[in-house]
């Protein structure tokens, strides 16, 4: 059902991952998107699958091993810090995650620290502007909300991609220092 509603293949295609990219999947859970991104980044790329629950990372490790995926690395973050190396990440993706953050400013500040100059942050959130999206309002964000949240960070808006049936793909780039 999730495959049909969210179209993960369209999302992966839309964010244009490149071989060798280092990607941080924030709120990765058991790796629903992590393993899908592992293929386009290839053997020289890396997916940091970040979650705040060790149980999720344990399941992620088991699922990656079962799929013979070797370029996904689980990372135990906190509610304020994804625990990623500074200037190490090309793309950060947050799928239906940002609105759940307990400490969004602190988390985003640390995410930005992990981004390489010119690196991208991709917000994927259910469209608050669309009353036909059958998700509670509390779990939706408008494009304007996302842009307002990003305005406090060293990020500049690049594009909003509307290819998904129910979600925005809102892309920002880390500004030059």
C-alpha cells in the first residue's frame, strides 16, 4: 500500500542521486528508503541511515544483510543531533520526518553542519495545501511552512518537485560559507 500511495521510485528518481554520493536518511527506521537509495549511489557511495531508536537500527542491519546491501550504515542519533561527521554529506533526505522533530532548530543546525558546501537537504512532507490528502493536519506541512523553517538556516531554496501523489519534495542547498 505504501508503494502505491508514496511512489518511492518516483522520489528516488526526482532527487537525482549520483554514484559516489553520501546520503543521510534522517528518521530511516528500518530502511524503507535507505536500501532504495543504496543502488543509485553505488559501491563508492554511502547511505547513513539515522534513527533515534536502536531497535530500528537493529532491524535495518538485519534487512540490509538479507538484501546483501553493504553501503548502508546505521547511525544512532539523538533528538538534537544526527551524529554525522562534519562536511561529509552530499544529500540529506527527511521523508515525513521533520514535523516529528522535538528540537527542529537544533537538529537542523547539526544536519547543516554535516552537509558539504553545496549539499542538498530534501524535505518530503504530506501537502497541507491539499485537503484531499487523507492524513491528519498534524502530519502535514505546507511548502510555505517548510520555507519558513529553512529561512533560519544556511540554506537556500532550489526547487519544489510535485511528482508525488500526496507529498511535496522541497529541495534546499547549503549556502557557501
